[in-house]
C-alpha cells in the first residue's frame, strides 16, 4: 500500500500566499522577511551599531593569537622582523637587490611591515565568514563585521610594528620630519583598501572554501611584484618591459601604499620614485576597493551561512 506523506506545516505555510492586507500591515510596522537583506543605508547603520563588537572581537582575537606561546604578543613584532632578515639575506646580500637603493634596510623593513598587513588582511578575510559558520548561523548581525574585524585586528598589530619601525628608523640614522605625518593618511587609505578586498574575498571564500588554499600562492606572486624587496623604480629605468607591464607595476595598489610609506619615513626616498598623481591613485584604490567591496559583500548578505 502506498502512503502519501503530507507536506510539513512549515513548507505548507511557506507555500501559502500572504494576504495583501497582512503584507501592507507588516510594511507599515517595519517588519521584514527573516534573514532578508536590509537596504544598504540600514545595513550601514546596523554595522555602525555593532562597531563596539567589531573592535572588541578584533582585540580579543589579537590577544588570543599567541596566548599559549612564552613570548606572547612579542611575536607580533618578531615575525615581520624575521621575515625582513630572511629577505635581506636572500635579496640584499645574495641577489644584490640592494645595489642602487639607498638605505636598503629601512627600505626593506618598511616594505615588509606594510605588505604583511595588506597580505595578511586579504588572506584572513578569505576565511572570515566560512570559518565562523557557527556564529553566522546562530546569531543575527551584519556579516561584514567578520572580515572588517579581521582587518581591525591586523591594523592594531600594524600600529605596534609601526612604533617599532620608528625606533628602527632612528637607529638607522633617519631624521624625524614633518613628512613622517604623511604616514597617517597612508595607513588609513591602505586600511580601507585592505578591508574592501577582504570583504570581496570573504564573499568568494564563503561559497568556495578551496580559494583559501590558493591565496598563499596568489599573495606571494603579488608580493614579488609589489617591490617589497626591490625597487620598482630602479628596475623600470632599463625600459625593457612592455608598456602595460610598466603601468601595472607602477599602479599596483600594494606598491603604491608601500612606496608612500617609504616616501613619508625614509629621507633618501624621493618623490621622483613615485608614480604621477600618487595620492589620487592611492585614494582611488581605497575608494574602489572600500566602497565596491562593501557593496559586493552586502549583496550576498542573506546567503552567508547557508548550505
């Protein structure tokens, strides 16, 4: 005997049309479908209302990162310094990338510190939503809080390393000047850029977790083309590359922010080493990534945590 199973109550309710008067009444009182994507202005307002959660979550993650190690938070500073030491040995001493680059050690350390923030922000952003699926499914909050909090966490770490960088620059004989104040807008612009790209990658990574396995290779390629260990300006003086490659290297956003930081902090790094209209380029990348990345992430708000 064949048994016909009736549809569940929830499914039946979902399939039943909602009377127009109920829809109108719900709209009048601001009621919306559960889990529906809010309007962009409302989403921004909700995110602003969670700003304390974002900063507290970022701070807690930063404090917990090395909580089991004996050196603890010191690793936030030691890790980029060790990276710089390795790069100096390989590129500065073995491959002679330091030739023609005045103050190569400050040049290298500044590049490593800035790239470490940009690359780590994008890499962590790729996993920000997928690795917090339980939180996303259990609680209602703007999902953009997750990738933004990872960038805030790494920005807090960057501020610590920047303080150490200032000390190192003084040790290497750099002279404090008003130009050092240019580091502040540079930090803000690259933070907005990193947050925007992190949100783009967070949406992609939430649906395709395997992307996170490819990111180290993508980021390593990007790092080598961003002039972290060598001078893009020195390499382009030979004029042996196609025009589009030269343009791509000069307008590479990571290279722009790295060189702006070098221009602000290193005496021998002159404006001649920067691409034309560099501040407009830096602002353009920040707006394109920040605004575009935020809208791109928001458009999939109701999809996060499903599946």
